[in-house]
C-alpha cells in the first residue's frame, strides 16, 4: 500500500513539474494498437474453439462486435499518433478516457469469455482460462505507461474470475484462477517498480534540464551584465568594442564611429551632487537611445558615449549635429533644470582607418578638436585635421624636451587707468620660442603643456618669471597673472604659487589672478577653494575675456570676483550706437556687483574715449601699450607724464 502511495506521490510530482501526461499518451499510442490486435486474435481463436458448442450469438455476433470495437479504437489511436502532440489538458482527458474504456472493455471481454465457459469440455475451459490469463498479461505490458488502467483491468478480470471459479466449485478451475491471480500480482509488482523507476528517471532528467536551463539563464545574465552599463542600461565599452570589431569583420559598406562627450556635465555634478548627475546621465542616455533605431549607442564611461552610424561620415555628421541639438534641450532634475551640451568626433570607415583602434583614435582626435575649436558641435576626422594633429604632436614633442627656463619668457602689457592715464598694472603674458619650431602662441603653449601633463611646471616657471619682472616695477603697479582651469583645479599648483609668493619681494596684495569662464566648466568646488585661498593672502581675482563664455551672468553672481575684464570684441563694437549701449550695460552690471571694470583691446583713440565715457575704470590695448619686456614697461613708465 505504501509502495502504491509513493508511486502516486511520484506520479503527482511528475505531472506537476513536467509534460509527463503528454509523454504517457505518446508512449501509449505505440502500444495500444498491438494490444487491441492481440485481444482481437485471442477473441477470434476463443470463438473458433467454441464454434460448434456455444450459440452463434456468442461465437459470432458478440465477438464480431467486440473485435469491431477493438478495430475502431485501434484505428483511432493510430490516427491520433499522426497528429501533433496533444496539449496537457487534452492528454489528461485522453488518459482518463483510456482508463474508463479499458475497464469497460475488460468487463465486456470477461463477461463474454465466462458466458462461453458455460459450454464445452475441459479443453474449452482451459482455453477460457488461458484467454483470461493472456489478456491480463497483455494488458499489463501494453498499459505499462498507464498503470492505473492496467491495475483496474487486472482487478476487475482477476477478481471476477476468482469469484467465478470458486462459485463454480471445480478444483482445477480454482487452482488455475489462484495461479493466474498470483502471476498477475507478481507481474503487476514488476510493472509498478519499473513505472516508479521510469518516473524517477523522468523527474531527475527534468531536474537536470531545469538546472541546466537555470545555469544557462545565469550565464546569459552574466554575459548581458558584463556588456551593459549598470547606471543607464546602455551597452558598455566592452560591447561597443566587440560590435565595432564585428562590423569591421563583416563590413560591406561604409559606417562611422562617433565619440560623444558632454559639455558642462562636471559643473552639474559638482553643484547638484552625484545623484542628480546620475539622473542627468540617465536622461541623456534615454535621448541617445531614442535618437536612432539604426545606430548602436553605448556608454563608454563617465560622460562619454559612443555611436556606430550606418552610412558615411557626412551622413553621420548631419545626424550628429541633430543629436547636439537634442542633447541641448533642458533636463528637469529634482529642484532644478539644467542644460548641458555635447561635442562629437567622427571617424568614417574606410576613409579614416581600417581597424578598430585607429578608428577610435581618430574619432577621439576629432572629438578633441571639437572640444577645443567647435565646442557643442560635430567634427569629422579628415586629412586636414590629421595634418593639424601631426603639427600638434610636433609641438608637443618639442615642448616635452624644451628647456623651460631658457625657452619660456613673459611679456608684460600695461593696464592703464582711464582717469589718471597712469599704468596701474601689467599683465604677464606667456611667450615660448622653441629652437626647433619657432614662436608658439600662448594659447597653444598652455594647451600643449596641459596635454603633456606639464601644466604645473609651466605655470610655476611663468609665475616665477612674472614675479621677477614685477619686482622691478614700482610697488603701486599690480601684476596680473593668467591661471587656466587646470591650474585652478590643481590644489598643489595653488599651494606652490602661494609658496613662491611668500619668497618673492612682490607683496601678495599686488597680485591679480585672471581666470576665464572655462575654469567653471571643470571642477567647480576645487576652483572655488583655490580662489578663496588666493584671495585670503590679499590677491584679487579678475574674470578675463568676459562676454565670450556661455554662462557669463551666472558666473558673475556665483564667483568671488574683484575685477571684470571685458573682452576685446566689445572694444570693436564701440564704433556703433548699439555696441556702445551694450558695453555701457555691461559696465552698469559690473557696477551693480561692485566690480572694477577693464576694457581689453583698445586699439583706437575713439575706443579709448568711448570706454572712458562708458565709465570703464581701466583700459588695456595696443593703442596704450603692446606686450613687451619689463624694460619696455619701464620705458613706458618713464615717458608717462607724472600723475598730478
Ligand atoms: P588674455 O589674457 O585676454 O590676454 C590678452 C591678449 O590680448 C594677449 O594676447 C594680448 O597680446 C592681446 N591684446 C592686448 N591688447 C590687444 C589689442 O589691442 N588688440 C588685439 N588684437 N589683441 C590685444 P596673447 O599674449 O596672445 O595671449 C592670448 C591669451 O593666452 C591670453 O588672453 C590668455 O588667455 C592666454 N595666456 C597668455 N599667457 C598666459 C599664461 O601665462 N597662462 C595662461 N593660463 N594663459 C595665458
Ligand atoms: Mg588675461
Ligand atoms: Mg583677456
């Protein structure tokens, strides 16, 4: 009983966890037809041995009906075998029907066989017993995949046969009935054990398959994770590289690699915190994802993204330009709305390069160029750009081996008071004359030193020379010194500047540090700290080239400033009335913020008159004095009429 119970449990498990019932039906389909054939042949032979002894209704009519029923069932099973596998529900219904029909057919055959047993002698009785025994054994084997049906048939047939034999009272008949019952019981036990083993095997295979599929899912998930950026859900750098390699391996037509770098992301991150920075990156990623269905977008790290465009570099540039506009749209964050831009560098295959690394390098060069010269725009790598990069590299190599002490110099350009016409300050301007490549502009020098990782050394050398020059000037003349964004973001540079100042005879209060709005694009927190440290020793801070940056007004309000240096493009605008009004408005703004105002780039008498009329405190420009050596400044001072 316990064995039966455990079989039931096993069966339930198998049915619950797998398509076991479908497998049962499929297996039965193969065995039911032979069973019916066997039954039909046995029935026919039994009818035959009773043909002259029993009534024709029992030897012809009933077996004909029974055999016909067997044939119909057999044909139905054979047809079913050709149809697609049944669903679970259909299979279950079919199994139930089979159990019911097996019981019904067993009863019908048994009743017929026992009815025949009323006729004939010992041979015929023996044949009936053999028919019953054979039917039972055949049922057990053919219904091996449906033990319920096999047991039911055996129960009905053997039970009824035992009762019948004992009721008949024939000793031989009783012994034969008991013998058949015992054999049936043993065969049933074998059937039960093999069915249980079959169920266990099925369950363990199912378990194995389940584990395998779980492992496969796990591996797939790991692979997906290794190729996805967790923050934005975009594919990551690894995926991008693999995809690029794949495209190169199968490339039939041109495509383009684009590198996208956000402009102004850092200040948002510094000002609003990393959580807001992350939200911003998610929004930008969403826009990139929606941008084009036929391109591959990935986050390469930080605020840098990669795109693979179908089509040539020209088409990619047009798409890139559209993308720049989309990225520029305001992004609402919690408590603030921010705007960031992006610069894009593009390299087209096969024009720019033939392998992945070169394509990426060239797209990177183009991006670099966009950042420097076309911020917020798109630059395609070309042979012209290649030439520029080569010359940049030549400058870089020359700088790396430069003797900074000998090759670097500082030019001083006086700044005048519009009221007293006296020199109030000199601006130190970097000069580099390389023995191999000649004179290099200060902007290029600074950019090269930063790229070469030599910004600190360069700034300190220039500062040392600037201080040496200023030390030769009267103490009331200030020294203006330009600091780049990189300088301000480097606390060691600031500390070393302050150390240099303490060693110099030039008083710290004579110093004016000029910064540009670009400084605000990089590390805002450190920049503020650097400015505070410089002001703490009595130095002043001037915002240089005012009016050329993109966040002018907000920087005015947010930074600790003393002086505003209005860009020389405004001096040129003084020629017309609108320009004059604009310059006056800027002057008024500076006054409201209690900032002293310098107008740069004064080249004509009229500009000087207009600048003075507009209320500028100071003026600087070629008209008044060109940048020169400290001797030139001393000469200028000598020639100036003494202040009243
Ligand atoms: P800046 O700080 O705005 O310096 C003024 C620039 O305008 C200088 O160019 C000067 O020669 C030029 N200039 C002065 N008056 C006139 C004028 O009337 N008309 C015209 N057209 N130009 C005038 P320079 O020396 O070529 O320097 C260019 C820029 O390089 C500077 O602009 C500054 O941003 C940067 N720079 C120069 N020296 C240094 C330095 O030591 N460190 C850093 N970080 N940047 C420096
Ligand atoms: Mg300057
Ligand atoms: Mg300037």
